């Protein structure tokens, strides 16, 4: 049995989250403890009012709610009948200190393992608040172990259980195919696991974690309206890291993981993760010595210690960054933030791996130049192709030889084209710019032909008179 405890701010969101599951057939209300009516007789207003009547008794408390889940191993599905789940839920809540509190128990069917959700309030009838300090560690953990022994439940081995949970959470393309509601549910499950538990200090670091579950936070292009308004979408990814399915607005997710809310965590996480540095550096130093010369073996070795490594490359494959994620410590670090010896460059040097420096200039020249005839046609549609480029000792800019038909230009046209060609030699611009003199010459030639035709008609009319 694995309990997960949260303390939400909104009563309506906590209750509606479960009620919507009931309406869609993905959950049932199993029990309503310390309510005046049976579960199936309660309407939504009576459920909310029961909690609100207690919550108003304490104005000082910042946190007044608890929303937890009890998660069980898939092998226990058959024995976890509704009555047994009610018994387990009531006993757990009583031993946690909520025996006299009203609470709702919902059984959910939308995951790969049996689990229930429980909603209650922290405010007692006398207005005092149930303490939550170290509640999970000091109270819930001993209760969990006691109940596992008492009822013969599968014990929640911390490491194995975490790995199983991570595998279950990962969003698959198959889930996304079911549409927006299924995508929303899958992404929400991942965010619930990551947003409040992992220590990240930037959107990039958050995405380094989310991508492990085939999810990403997306602000859109820099010039877009979403980006300018500090909006945020969450997207599902396929096995190749490509976006699939319907984008989900952060504001439409139950926990509201908007950009503003996430950015509030950056400073807090910066301090909280400092104590985890040693965990990373010790593991990295050890495995560099054990696996010299192989980045993949180094990565695989870290993976066995539940440290994931995200490698960032340019389009040409040049490695320019490494991010480390510890699923045990729930912490994220860019290599250089650990220390200069853990930057991408130094990691490769310490492994004895050399990589060629990217040819920036050659690459930019190659990008500016069409790769084939079809590319040239697409870049300048319906225009004649230039002759092969000629190079001189002083310049590397391509020059075009005008077609033979242009040799018959009038003196004015030749002067205009010559001026344009001279300008091109000074600027040395791209293929489209090279074609501009031809476009200008052709336009001028057409104008001259129209003038000549007009004069010819006037002359013919004069002769007829």
C-alpha cells in the first residue's frame, strides 16, 4: 500500500475532480464518513457545505484541506472489494487522526492499479487544526507498515515501487489516440508526480524530467501570443520526442500548473536541491572512472542508480549540454551548475571523448545556398536559373552570368542592370537577391515594349488619317 498526501487550496476543485470522474464512469463514491446522509443520497452542495461549515471556524490556517490517495499493487485487484477498500480507508484515516472528521472516499478505475482518493478537512469542530508537519513521515509511514502486516498487503518497497510508478505514468501514443480527455488525464497524472516533487530551477530543467514521461511544457514560439502573455501548454510526445495529440492549457489542469506558479518554485528549489549535489558528483565521478571512452556506457551506468542523463545536441550532432536528473533525490541539475568539471565539455574530456567543433561558417553558407535544382526553384519560383558561380581570388560571393537574351537590352536597360549588378557585387547576397537584377530588367523591358506598342498604334492611326 502506498499513500500519497496533498494539501490543496481549493475545496471545489478537490471535490469536483472526483465528482467529474464519477460522472464519466471512471470512479464511484464508496463512502461518506461522518455525513448526515448515505453516500448515494448526498448532492454536491451537501458535500461541499459539510466541509465549509468546519473550514470557516479557523481564519488563521493557510491549509485547511487534505486530498490523499491509497495505492495498491495490481496483483491485489481481486481481493480489494468495495467493502474491503472502505475498511482500509476508514482505518487509515482514523489512525492518521481523522476519525472524527468528515471525509469522502472515491474508488478510481482510470489507472493500471487499484486506488482510492479521500477528501477531508484539517479543521476540527472546535476550530483547531490537525497538524500536517511531517505527517507523511512520522504518522502515515508507520500506519502503512502496520496495515500491510495486518492485512497481508504487498509492501511498498520504496525503490521498486517508485520505478513501477514511473513506468505506469509514462504517457504513450496509444493513450493519446483516445482523444483530449484521455490525454488530459495522462498528462495530469505525470504533472501530479513531477511538479511539486522534483527540484528544478528553470522550464528547461522541468522539461528534462517531463520528457522522461513523454510530456513537455510548451510556451510556443517567442513571437506568439501565448509566449507574450506568459501562457503555457502541456503536450504529449511520441517515442521520438515529437509532439502528438491535443495541447492542454495549463489553466485547464486540476492543479493549475501555470507558468507563474511554476516560476515561483524556481528560487525555492534552488535552495532545496543544494544538499543533493554530492549525490550527483559522487556517482558521476565513479562511473567516469569505470567507463572511460563510452558516453553510452556511462549513461547506462548512471541509469542503474536512477540518475537519468539528457544530452543536448545541435542539428549536426555536436554535444553542447548535459542535464542530470535523480529520480531518487527528485533533483535536476545542468552539468555546469554542479561544477565546471561537470559541464558537457568537461564530461567528454574526462571520458576521453573528442568531438569535432561545428563548422559554423560553412554551415551558414551551405544553408544560404540551395541544395539542388528543386530547392532553387522553390526559393525563386518561375525564374530562370543562374549560371554556375564563378570565384575570384578576392571574393567568394557567387556571381551570375546573364542569359543571352538579355544582351539585347537597350542602353537604358543595360545601365540599370549594370547598376544592380554592381550593387550585388558589393553586398554578395543570396540566390534570391542575385535574381533581382533579372527581375528588374525584365520589368523595365516589359515597360519599354508597352511604350513602343503604344507609339506604333499612334503612328498607324496617324497614317490612316
